[in-house]
């Protein structure tokens, strides 16, 4: 029995130690207050539920990957009779794997085909993000994607990485071509066809760009406008173009990348918007430019008079709350774009040991559920997740991954506001003061304000008292007071009449009679009567019975800080009956 109890205690001790280690490691990996994965999507949010599966709600920031392998690359040729032959390429072919969900080159550049022992050519084994869309395109000096005369827009390969979906991923995890489907069941990508170029291409990257000049025109009140300058700003480049004859708007854009469109004109204005080249053959529209904030095809850019903000009566959604209501973003007409904010579980080496949050603010188009990268415009951001903490510094992470400090204003314990020159590109880093809270700062400011107000009041009081006392001028005659007389609740104060010589020498003076219950005559407890210089007495009424009053007389000239006074007469006292 005793041995059994010891055994049970040992087991429980081991379990407790194991649990403690797990908790410690969990704390090391995910500090308190930081979520392991904040998708920015509130619980219960469904997004748009209609349309092909690859356009529906997904975790655009997800990092889970699926291994994709076995995609063969063949050279396809069609003879004059329409017969198709496929052969294995004898050379390595370069491909670009572009993630259109995040607008990123997945591998930071090109990947090259590999050959098996039988001479067959394949894409290398790839780890691609689950549920994300990709464009796989040949970007090679000698080869390009096979051009189909019937479907020229479908020359590139468009896939979504799926796993275990009974509708779309019918053959297990892998890449599914969402341009080719039957009743929304996508075909598994097994092969990519390329064709040899007629001549060596010096710049295959540029050869893959889309020229908007074939589809977009610039108009003002329905008429074509040439000679209007535009800027198209993306994450990596700024393209400048001028509308040509017939209003042709020509710019070579990379497919799947959003460019903010601005007009540089003293005469015209536009409502800036993100333009993107998309192949929407899946919905029957083909390869065109679309407004990434509305998913509407762009074939015309309408100009408006400079300063006009009524763009065809279009509703202007210039302030957008994030899906989780933790932030508000202003700065452009967001139309249908959704703002997604996320607290990132990232470390900033420069702030080691300090209390901070890393927060990203992204624009997402809900009709295809893709990130829209918006550059070249100032966006006002209010973050409501400070939790009562005091913000000490605020940074934006630059392209090199280092924090750059920016200005901010904190208006409450929860809210901090600042400006960023882009959305979906660089996260913000909010550093907090670990020694005090926002409430502490407010209390300090209020105390400082009270102290300043008290000091100001003291200065004003001193100034009033100085003006009340006046500056002695020995040239002014000092009247000689006669003992006052009391009658009821009043008293009559008398003084000797000033001589003509005194009056003439003093000039424009007056008589001031002061009376108080305090023989020191404090300003707050002293009253005055101001009389003509010819007066020799004054009757003061409404006094307190059975109280002793102190009285004195002087002459003065001027007012305020310019007040000049004589010496006071002797002080007389009188008890009111």
C-alpha cells in the first residue's frame, strides 16, 4: 500500500513538472497579451458567401503551407493541321511563383525547373500557402507560357492551394487550377505547357507586363483628354505616364499588383483608387484592369475639375473601421475595401526588454479576398487597443525591418492616432511607458495645470495689489484726517482742506478714503471711496453695529499700474454704535 502511494505521488509530481515546463515555454513563445495568431477576423464573420470558392473568405495572413510537387513542364507545339505534340525541354526554364492573395513573390525571385533521371522536366518541390491563389508563369529568355489562340488570357497558370476540401480538393492536398473547373470542382494541376519564343527575349519580366493602353481611356465630361499626367504607385515602383491621343492611358503593369492611381494636374482631379490587372476568366471577363476597391472593370478614367469632390455622385467611404472595430482609418475613398488590423507576435530587437505592440493595418478586397497594397497616400489611423497604457514612442517598420519613429497623439487611455504613408505594407510599433499609465499622465498634467493656474492667480493678485497700493509720489500732498464721527450704522470721515498751493502743485489729483475692520488694511477686507479733490468729508453707510473701524486718507493720480499716491494720513479708529 505504501509503495503504491509513493508511486502515485511520483507520477503526479512528474506530470506537474511537465505541465510547468509547457507553461513556461508557452509564456516564452507567446508573452501575455499577444495572440499566437491574430487573423483580424472577428468570430462569426463570414464575408461574401457566393461565387467560386477561391473568391471567398480566407485567412490571407495564414502561414500554413502545403507541399506541392510533381508538376511537369512540357514544350507544346501545334502544327498546321492542329495536331498537338508535347516534348520535354532540354534546358532549364525559369518560372515566377507569384502569390496574388498577398501580392508577393513567394520565393523572392525565380525558380528553375529540375529534371528527373528520365529527362522529364518538373517544377521544383514547393511549399505554398494554404488557400492562397498563385500565378505560375514562365519568365524565361527562351520560353514563355503556351499561348492559346482561343483563350489568350489563360496563357498563365492560376491555382489555389487546397487541402481536404470535398468540393475542390478532390485529389488531396496540392495545387488546383481554378480557371478549369466543372461544377466548381477544380482540376489538379499536373502539367504546365510552354512554347519556345521566336527569338531570345532580352527582358522576359517586361514581356509579361500588361499594357493598359489597349483598354483604358481618359475622359473629361465624356470627351477624350490627352496630355494629362498620372502617377501609378505600387509597393516597389512609381510609374509616370501621360494620356496620349484619343485619351489613351498606357502603362505597363504587373499582373496581380495594386497601383494607386493619382493625377498630377493643375486643372483636373480624380478620386484616387487602386488599379490592378486581373485575369477573371473564371467569371467570364478575361484579362483586364479592375478597381481593386470595387472589383469593377476599369475602361475609363474620368477627370473632374480641380478641387471637385463630387465624383459622379459616388458615395464616399472616407472613414473605415476595421472588422474587429479596434481601429479607424481615413485618407481615401475606401469603397468596399475592408480594414483588417492584427496584433503581430513579432520581436523588435531595438526594443528588447521594453513594453510594446506590433500592429499591422491592411486593406482587403472582400470580393476576391486579397490584400490590397496602397502606397503614396497619407492615411490617418486611430488605434483603440492601448488598454490604458501610456504611449511613449511610435514607430513604423521600414523596408529594412528597422523601426522609424513617427509623431502621434494619444487622446485617451485606449486611443492613439498617427499617420502612415501606406496600408498593408509596414506594421506600426507602439511602445508604452512601463513606469506610468495614461491616467497617471493625465493626473500629472492636471496637477501641473492647477499649479500653473495657482501661480498665475498669485501673479495676478500681486499685480492687482500692487496697482491697488499704488506707487508713492512724495510730491502729492497727504491730507490730515480728523477723528471720524459715528451716527447709527454710518460714520462721517473728515480731513483738512488742501490749500490752493497744494492743489496747484499736485495737478489733477483725487481723494481716496479707505476703511476696514482690520487695522492692517488687507486688500480683500478693505473698501475705498474715491472723491473729488475739493471734498473734505464723506459719509459712509451700511456699517456693522458695535464694530471698530479703521480709517485713513490719501491723494492719488492715475489708475492701475500708473497710479501714483501720497503717503497715508494717520489711521483713525471709530466704534460704530
